[in-house]
C-alpha cells in the first residue's frame, strides 16, 4: 500500500521514514489491526533489521507464531510496505507492518510511542543498524564526489586496489565491510566468492558472524584484515590457536568495590585489547584471536544492569544468577569497569545455583586492595532483627549474615510473602482464612523432597471449602507449585566481610524459620502489611506482649534475636511492693523493691523498664523479661502513674489511690510480693469474696421479707458504705433493686449501720427518670413508711429539706437546679436507671457529677449498653477516679487488643453486684423468646432497594468528608429510614399507600393480639418509633381490643394512672409503649406476652423492656416475640447485637479477657447495607 510523502528531492528510505507523520499510522488500517500491531510493538516482536540493494530496501524480521518479514522500499518517491504474512493486503496493512513502523519511528525519535521497561540494549543494536548505515553511505558518496582516497602511508596505500576486510569498532557496536582503494564496496558485482556477506550486513544478523568466521578459516591470509578502533588503525594477523578467557573481577578498594570485565590468556590478564562478538584484538601484538566462551562476563553484565541508576532496588531486582545470564552481552568492551559503594554491594544478593557454582568461581577474579585472594567457605548466621520502631508499628527483619555483611533471606524463595499481594492474584485469595492455608502449606513444603508428594500436599490443602471458586483455587495452586520449585534449587551466596571474600550455602530450611516463628507467635495477619519480603511489620504493643515468647522460640532453633542491632538476652526480674504504711485517708504508699537477676535496681532503671514495656538496654545488650514478668510489666504500665492530685514524695515512694490498691493486690497471682497491713488484708479479702462480708441486722421496721440474695445485697452495700466506697447495683430487671436500696436507707435510719462522720447533716437524695417518680413513692410508702420524702419537682419546689429523710427528684431537674443543689451536702445519693447519664459529655451527666454525697449508689439493670465509655461514666459517678482520667481510659481502649478491658473488670468487680433471675429466682416462670421472620411486600422491597442505594452513597460520602463521629451520626440517621421501612412505608411517607391496609408486621401483630385477647391474655407492644404506635392505634381503634399507650410525651401523673389501670383491670388488654419511656422502672406483670415491633441495637435495652413482665410477681410463663423482616437490615442487626452481648457478658460477668469496647464502625454500616 503506497503512502504519499511529498518531497522535492530524490529521497532515500531513511529520509522518508524521518518525515513520516506518526498520526498517519492510524489511517493505514482498522482500529483492531492497529491495536494488535501496537501490542506486538510493546512485546518487542521486532528482532532485527537488514539493509539491502544500496539502502533502497529495508527488511525487518519479527517473531510470532512463525517468523515474519516486512520489506520497506521507495517507489515513485513514496514509501512502500509489504509483508509475507497471509493477512497483508495491498489496500490495508497488517499488524506486522504497523509493529515495524511503530518500532522504526521510536528508534528515529524516542519521544514517539515510548514505553517503560524497554530493553535498551535491543534498541541500541537496532538503532545502530538503522542510523550508522546512513553515515557509511554518506561517507561513501562524499568520497566518490570529491575523488578522495585514503592518504598515502595508510595501511592501504601500498595496494590501493586490493580488497580489504575492515573491522570498524569505534562505538559500542562493531561493523564489518569491504573496501577497495579507500572506497566502501556497496555492490555484489564483481566480488569474489565468500565476500558478499560483508556488503552492508551488521552484527544483528547471525549470518554475518558465521560468514566472518568462515572467511577467517578460508581466506584470512588472502585479503588484508584491517582494524579501525577508537584510537588506532592497524593491520591484524589472524591466529586460530589464540584462545582467550573471559572473567569478571571484583576488587575491594577501601569503602568501594571495583567491578571489571577482563580478558585472560591462560592465567595472564590482557590489558591492551578490544573485543567484538567472540573475537579479541590484541593491540600490542596486532593479532586477532577468539574468546573461548563469554560466560566469564555474565556476572559483570548482571552487576552492570543491577547498579545502573534506572534499575530497581537490589533486593527486588536480584534473585539469582541463572545459566542464560552467563552468556554476557556481546558488545561488552573488555576492561569496562565501574565502582559500587561497599555497603551497597554487601546489601545485595549474589545467589549462584549449585549447578553452575564451580564454573562461576572459575570465571571470577577476587581481589582485596589489588591483591588476589580466594573465596572462603562459610555459614550464615540467621537473625531476626527488631528495627524501625515507628509509633504503633515495628519492623521485624529477616537476616542472613556473615560477619558485618548483612544479607536477607533468599529473594526468589521468600518473595512468596509479597507475591501474594503484588502479582495480580485474585483479591479473594488475600482473605485471612485463605492466607492462613497458603502460609501453612508453604511451611509444609519445606519438609518434602519429591514433586508428586508436594502436589498431594497442595491438593489436600486446597480441598477445603475456602477454595471452591475455580480461579482462586487455580491461582493458589500455581503459586504454591512455583514455591516448591524454588525450594528445590540449591544455591550459594557470595559475601565480603572483614577483609575476606566468602561463599556460603543458602540454608533455606533455616531461613524458613525466620518466617514460621513470627507466624506461630502472631498469626497470619503478621504478613499482611509486608511490602518487602524480608521486613515483617506488626503492631508494637503486640510485639511487646509476645517478645519473650518470640525470644524463646528463636533460641530453641538456633536463631538469634536482635533489637536495633544489639543482641537480646532474657533476665529474671523479681517484683516486691511494701504498702504497709498508709499515707492518708485516700492514699497508700507503695515502696518498690525491684531486682534483676537478684540485684536490686535503681528507680531510674525500673522506670526505664516501665517506659520500654519490659525492654532495657544495658552494657551493649538488650535485656527483656520472661513471659510472666512481661505480664507484670504490662499491668504496671497501666496502673503505675502518679495521679494529678497525688501528694509529691520521693521518687522511690509511689502514691496509690486507695481504690486502686486492688490492682496491685491482684498482681500476687503473677508472683509479685505485695505486703499489706492486717486491716488492709481484711479489707481486700472482703472486697474479693462476697461471702466473707460481715452480715448486718435487717432493719426491724422494714415491711418486707428480704430474699437471701437481697439480704446479701444489703450486707454488700453496708460494707461498701462503711469503707467509704461507692456501688453499682446491677441486678437483672425484676429482682428488687429498689427494695434493697430502701433497706439500706432503713438500716441507716435504725442504726443497723453506723453512720459516717458528718452524714447526719444532710438528707438522702434519689434521682430517677420521670416515669419512676410514682414507683418510688409507692415503694417507699409500701416497704418503709417511716422514711419521709420530699418530692422535689413541680413549679413550687424548694431547697429547704429540713425534717425530710429523702429528697426525690429527676435528672432533668438536677440539671436545671444544679447551681443550688451542688451546695447541699447529701448523705446517700441514689441514681436509679442511671443509664440516663451514660454519656460522659452530656450536660445532665456533668450536673449530677457535681452533687456531693457521703455514699453514691448507682442502680441500673443495663450499666453497659453500647460501649465501655458509658460504663466508665457510671463507675466514675459512684467511684470517682477509680478508672483514672477519661481521656487516658479512652485512648487505651482504642488500641487493638488493649488489656484495658481486663484492668476495668479487675478494678470494678468488687464494686458492681449483678445477679441474674435464672440464678436466684428458682420459682420464677420461664421466659420463652422467639424471632418471627416475615417477607417484604413487592412495593416495600422496591422502595427498600432504592433507599439502600441512596443512603449507601450518603454514608460513603460522610466517612470520606466528615469526622468519624459526624459520619456515624449521619449513617445512623440514614439507616433509620430502612428500619422504618421494615415496619411500614408510611413511616417515611404519609402519602405512601400499600396495597393492603397495613404492613406485614402490623397485619401479623393484629392477628396475634386478637388471638391472645380471645384466650384472655394481656400483651405489651414495644416500638422505638412513636409513628409506629400511631399506626397501631389506627388499626386497633375500629376493633374491640382495649388498649393503652405510654410514650415520652405522656405526663408523669397520667403515667401513674395508666400503669395502675393496666395492672388492676380484670379484663385482658394491650399496652402500647415506646421503648425508651416504657422500657424501664415499670411493673407490668399482668401481661405475659411481649412483642417487639422493631429490633433495637442493644440487647440489654430490649431485655430491660421485656423484664417489665418477667419479674417478681409474675405467675405465668412469659413469651417474648421479635417481629423481623427477612433479607433486610433487621437480620443484620441481630448479628451485631450478638457482638454487644459478648461485650456485656464479659464486663458484667467478670470474665478477664482482652478486647475493645464495641461500637458501630464503617465496616458495620457496610455490613448492614449488604443485603
């Protein structure tokens, strides 16, 4: 196909190529063919180019399914192309022509179609053929026009007309051509047999090499052989017996390594030589000989590529020296050399396979300061080095060392750990459960020698249910098979250390332990953050916690553990604290006695031990404590600090808050010697063993018979009161927390408990939610009418409480009147349903914390609802300072695997009393809980899916653009629409009309309520949404089902009447309640059925609502039913509630375990929306 390129001159082919517009290539063929040609160009399919017919033809050879040849020529001053493939047509170019043109344009101007990672050597070789030929022709033409010949006295002046074979080696690429009388021969006409190969054929064509060698064997003496180098022009004598050896020299000179490609004749180095192809020109003797083989320059070639500025890091770039790398680049100039800093050279891996090790060493010249030396045999020292501690993350480096030469594990084998994340493998393969299988299998393969056995192990490992997807399984299998192949390669590594060269075998069975031990200590997640195969990154606190164990594991297999370049040693530490001298009413003095291997250490050293979390530098070594001592250090790091208001004493004396003494006593379990006075020993015994608490007399005038567990609760409250502590009474709903609190106040009134000094000055204060005012009035009048109380609420309230035993008020009033109330000294302050002040930052919480009382009693069946910050708020309300400053507490909990939960449980256990109904009320009827799943209507489902799409983008945008706290609020607000949709679409749009009268939930609920009414049963219905209660009222109004309703808008006095009416009415009825207003403090035992119309995040809140029915006084079996919609957010909420239940059980059940407070995260919201 002809392409028109206008030029006024008679152009040659290269000129036309130079003015060819790159954009014209797009019009030469179809888009699909062009893209195929471009793909061939990127794959570097162009192998060689060859000029013919006085530079009027250019033939290009391409690699493909078979070799293809594209011919470029000039016809009628235009470029013409043709290809010998079956797809080429005169009107449309094929992919091969496009590939050649792209390649040639890039050679002429590298800015066109440039590609990363091109083989520069290939490009230079092709460019030399394309461009230098033009210079030779131009020179020939110039000589012809001017009639110039070689000057007299040159090597050709004696016989001007004699044919000469000229070897030109003035640049990196040799050229061979014929010359007669100073003129370059460019035609085959009249040439003797065997010389036609030298007419414009260059080194990229293997036939030129072969032709040159054949010429030397047959006609070397017939035609003069001229060598034109950079600095000389001489006539050569061919000596077929002259065989040179290629070698690479490594010479350590001071702080650098000189790398040189050199030539030897026997054992003698040849200095004044030049080389092309397999031939060597000895400029001194003017002889031409051959190189026996080029293998000796393979190492030079390898290092030259490695240390070029554009090369990658030595760790990533160099794996091993393979057979094909030992061929050496054909255009290496003998005696080429460069220098590398010694430290850089020592950091790379020169791994040589055993099958070529002997041959490689034979071609290697090793020197130190110019003196010949030989490589000594050595063995690697294998280390794990802890380095680069950066805040919360620490680096663990795998090293293979000889002396001061620091190497790392074998790259082509252990690159496995980063290949998983960087080689385009399926993302599903990087799930932690699959990674665990891959790592375990990788370690197993080290014990296997036969390939068939390895394939069986791989097949078995991938046969579990985690690898069912074909693409995932195939990728995993191929990855493990490649790993096994690399394990079978035996190789050795060249090092320089302490003035000597060493060769050391790579002991992969030892190297693998540098990975296996961290895997066993920290789990599969330890490898997930790796970006270099020899650097393991893991959380600093996780490393600190397992450091002793890691050291023991390394020692057991002969691996040394280093910490920032210094060896690690384990020392025995003994801890003792003397606390027999009290410092004051709220403080104890602790005098530490810390010994290291039996030697008493100074305060400075053991402070350093605490700050280093069990790590101390001493005399050039790093000392770490044993596993048991590490647990003690971790505990001390949390509790050993001087509080802000502690008295200032000598540094060897520790001031400990009285309430935190229990933390120190608990350290006895770990072997710490804690010495206490006899009185404090008794106190600790009572705090830790409830049954050891001394019993008090039950107030004679109490109008109730306390159950055994209620009497234990009274004794416990009396004990804490007498010792100036505080208390959280967290009994299960319905166990009589109110009665136990009244019994405490009665015991104080009758003198059963000695009152604290100064307590007679003030009344007791009871703070409750508005819904419980009536309940407390009733309970006081019922159980101990001798206690007079003042109802501090309403417009006419006053702060003159003389003559009253009790002041009864609400949280909201305390907030409004705190300026007056904080000045009044109260005796006992009772906070009922104290989860009302669970938010530490809320204004109401800040207000109640300003109240002054001798003894604070917090009452809540759900002291922990959403996260541990709420629990902190209640603990700090009754025991200020027990858990320290809130900011410090919160920051500790944010750490992954924080031990703070264990500390929290240990500190608060003596002051929190919780009994479950199942454990103490054996006569209480059973509670049966059922989840009923319904399906969305078609209209609901459509609206639900549309809403999911809408709020997903809102949540993603919020977490991208807002703070975490703001994003969480936006997310909770957004997904509330989904929860409302599950109840009824009318909750989000009053105009929405369902096909049926009600939503599936309401329809189902009405059917259940009607059936229960017919059987004579009463029921409670809870919902978070008051609009849902509105819809239920609409549905109940036309029927004959009597019902009542109570929510946050119901006035206090009306609430009393509603509860009394429901309980005393003889006929069955339905009570509609909002979850917040009706879920606490009410006694509704008339009902035996409870329905939750919509699930709430926290199971404790739901349980508290359900226990309005399941409590003391209930005679019937209780049925709890949750109505849920399948395949919606409600199903996912049930899963999240299980996590919160686990946290609640851990704290309230007193289980010592590590973990975090559970709160909703971005991951949780994604999970909720993934339906």
